[in-house]
């Protein structure tokens, strides 16, 4: 990532396929993967930024994000643990959701957790395309109470499930990452 883009405050998003998306301003974004190509862009003119590394060790995202100030939206891959300083981590709800999907066949509580997540995703679909301030206002009104209720429900259920169960794994995954998973509530530019 070029220093002039990485030096500003913005948002990095990493999807499950390893795509990287950087938002510096509401009208500016960069989409990337793991190889090497760069160019100028806006939301209307996407371009790719690739960063080929020799592996998945934490030194690679640490070097890539050196000097960056803003958010990184990624799964719980340990390689991002070394990236601190001016970087704020955003949790991946797709990954948190997946653990409850895995638990669903064996525990009806997973169905209830998934209902919370579906409702949050429904709010996100409704606000998709709105300006960040509008998204934030809707999230404060509708998503924040759901997040508060979900956290309380997860903590209550955690005390009731076997430590070896799939539901326990799902709850532990989410609660361990709760600050990162709920951070989308604080900035309308961020994705859930």
C-alpha cells in the first residue's frame, strides 16, 4: 500500500477470501488481494492492490500496515495480533456467525443466536448505501440495543452450556472478540 494512502486515517476490510479493501474517505477506496498491482481509484473506478508475501506470519501484515492509522476489519487470524499502535481491530461477523451455524444441528440455542445476527444483518442491508452519519444514527437506534441484548444473552447462555460443546466454542469465539465485533457501532463508515 502506498504511503500516501496508508498514512491517513481510514478503514481496511479483509474478507474471507483474503481480499483487502481500504477506505480513506467516503468516496475513496482501494480493493486488493495478495499480488502486486496499483493504481488510482474512486468508488466508481475500482483497482487492485496486491501484496504477495512468503507466508502468513504476523510480520507480513505488520509490515504492510506500518504507519497506517485507522481500522482493520479481518477475521481472528493470529497474524493480525502484532498490528497495534494506531490500528483498531474490527471483528468479522461472518466468522462469528459460522461458529453458530456449526452448532445449530446440536443445540437450539445456536438458532436463537443466529436470529440475533440475522436481525443485525437486516439492519445493515437497509442502511447499505446511506451516508456514514445516517448509518451511524440507524445503528445507534436499532443495532446497538440488539448488540447489548446479544452480549447479555451470550454471557447467560455460556454459563449453561458444556465447555466442550459447539455452542460453547461459538459463544467463546464471539465474547473473546466482543469489543472488535461491536466496534462497527461507533463509525458509520465501518461494515458489520
